[in-house]
C-alpha cells in the first residue's frame, strides 16, 4: 500500500508561538518536505488548492511542477484541483506538460472543493454546482482520450476538431493518458460517478469513524465492476489528518493546538459545534479519523483500516495551522522510516 502526505500550505499564525511565515517561505518549506518524503521512501505528496488568506497555494500546478523538478521517484499530485472553476483544456495541458517533465509521476485529483471562494472569483455560479463538475470532468476525459476533440457544452466555448497538445508521457502502464482521479468527502453520488467513469477515487475523511466509509468504498468498487472496467483500474485513496512522534502522548499533545485552531476556524464559518480536547481524543483513538501517535501505533491502525477498506493509498495532512518546519520534517521522517516499513511488512 502507498503512503504519503498532502498539504494546503497553511500560513495562519502559529497558535502556540504566534509566529507567521510568508506564503513564499511556506512554499519553499513545502518543497523541502517533498524532497524529504522522497528520500525516506514515501510514495505520494498532494498539493491542495485554496483561494483564501490562510493558505499559501492557489495554483497547485505551479508548486507541483517545482516539486517534480526537484524529485525523481515520488508521485506528486493535486489535492485537489477545483475542476468546477477551471478550464479543462488548460488543466489538461498543464498536467500533460508536468507528466512529460516527470515521465509519468503526476496525478490530477479533480474535485469541487471544500470551500467556495473560487466560484465568484472565476465567475461561476453555485447554482450550477453539480452541472459544472459533471460537464468539466466529462470534457477532461474526452481530452485525455484523443488528441483531437469535438465537443459542445454550457460552460465554455465549443471545440471543433480541436488539437489539444501536448499529449501526456507514454507510460508503460497506461499509455499516453493522465492519471485522473475523483475526490470526494463522502457523497455517494461521487462514489458512483468514479465507478461509472472507471477512475480512481480519493476519500477525504475529516471526522467520524473510518469504518463508516466501507459502504461507500463497496459502492465504488461494485459500480466500477458493473460498468465493465478492469479490476486493475480500481484504486482507493484515504486522506485525513495525521502526525507522528516518538511518543503517542507527545504526538497528541503537540498536534492538538494546531488541530484546534484549524477546526475552530472551520466550525465558526460553517456553524459546526466547537471542537474541544474530548472530541479530539475520541477521533485520535482507534477507529477514529485522526492518525496521531507513535510509529507502531500508527502502523497498526493503518493495517487495521486496510482490513476494513482494502484501500491502496493513505495520505496524511500533517501541517494544520502552520506546524513548524522542524516538527513537520520529523513527522515525515518517522512516517517514511518507521511507519511505512511496518505497514509494508504487515501487508506484504
């Protein structure tokens, strides 16, 4: 099973020290983290997209390209690309270019976004929330299928035998096609969509009991099979919060104020119940959504979850609210050098 991390480039003031770094400084730190992730043997890094002052990355493809240029093995992808407010033609060209640069190491995770700032920014209407995504994912797949495309829809000019270049890297496992996946927060419709389209799926899990996602994963796999796609094309990723330290209590105590600040902001905006230490500890316990603890404990929980979901990749958001670089790097190192070997040994 693949292991990795993802980031949105948090630049909110540190809730412990009050320090705040610039967006440019944070992006340079992220590139250092990605280099380390490859060095310690991790498989994947995801770069998120947000259009808010508390996150540094609004153009993930730019940061992905920089990361690919500084690495040679690890897969680097978007987490996510907000396809609903993008032009699929331009997205395809950007990722095909990065695919050529990296010889097939880029991944395009297409989603609708957990925030809505990009909709007014790029002139999209939230009234078209579902229709935008449906039309644009279909066009993106048409562009990936052939170099010339004839197409007409509601949300962009028509294409008449349009030549869209460059084509992706000719990968031994998939030919000249991008690796495109569907992102979801747990909407059953998204599981069905990914299965019907024959695409990999990534579940972003920010709370609750992880076993509750088993019916969604089963729905995805069943729909994928019923739609006639090859079993080898099914791929399930799980993304959620995590932090690793040598001692479980140290890990939970250290990560808590950063988690609290991030969840407090989200809860305030969305009208959710305010988080506290009790809810945090419950989620960090076995079966919960947060993987915060010592290496042996984290490895055991990953293996246990694999027994339920049989997923192919698990990635962790380890830098909420600007966890300092030293601790971020140490957590990545432990994930790669201690957690990953235990998981691989257990799962063969």
